[in-house]
């Protein structure tokens, strides 16, 4: 039997439609952002102080090695291809650090798509979501993780490109640069919305790291 929708039913229906449209738009925004960079994911053997210090040393060495694999003006696809072609070299670079510190942990390197939680860095932030990453596992890989960005090289200390420099070279659009840096205020709200969406997706996927 047909009947007119009550006002609260109509409001609820419109709210669901708007939420779905907003979620789809934010999902596309996050996908576009994820398609503009290559993350780095380092997993320590354990949470002991020694293993965490070793993780930092391996991180620095792997980042240094990675930067030698592509020219300064490389595109993202060229960087990804270079990493894919030299995973064994990157693993050996990390292994050399482990060996030099007197440990017998194995080190592996792979190129994977992983779910990442929201992370804030010195001059930029990245919302939660799925990103392609160079994943380096030390030993059992049961310690606290370290996340950053391998390309463009935003996490290489003094040698890093700034976010603005990465944008100038075409790695990020002006909108993506504003999103990552939190400027202007409107992009702070957009970032928070993407963060909440990514966290929800992470829970639904059963992600724990």
C-alpha cells in the first residue's frame, strides 16, 4: 500500500544518500592521493629498545639506497619500477646494517598495497587509507612500525624535498598539497573527514597495524 514518506523518513533517506555520495567522493580523493606517492613501511623485530634502534638504522640505510635507484627527475612510476627491480638490493642494504650491529635477523623487502593509519610528520600529514608501499621486515616483524614516504623523498632528513618542492615538481596537485599541509582551514575539515573514512575502512578490513 502506497503512502507518503514521513518527514523524518525523507530526512533519513536524504542523509543516507548524502553520506554515500560524500563517502564516494572522499574515497576517490584518497585514492588519487595514494596514487601520487610510494610509502615506506619498516617493521622492527620487536619493541625492545635495541630492536627499535636497529629499525631506525635500517630505515636510514634503506632510504639512502632507494634514492640511488632513480634519477632526480623520476616519475612515480619510474620510482616504483626501480624499487620493484631492486628489492633484493634494498633487502641486502638493510641486512648489512643488521649484520654490522651483530644481529642475525633476516631482512626482507617487498612492494605491497597496505592499509595505513593516519600519520603526522614534521611538516605534513597523511590520512588513513590504502597505499602502495616498500615494506621492509626485520626478523619477526613484531615490533612497532615506522611509516613514511619513500617517493617523493619527504622523509630523508636534511636531504628530503619539502612538501612545497614536491608540489613544484608535479608530484602533488595544489589541492593535495593543501590537504597534506592542513592549509587553509577548509582542508583541515576535509582531511579529518578522510581520516575518519579511512579509519572506518580499516576497522571493517580487520587491520591491526
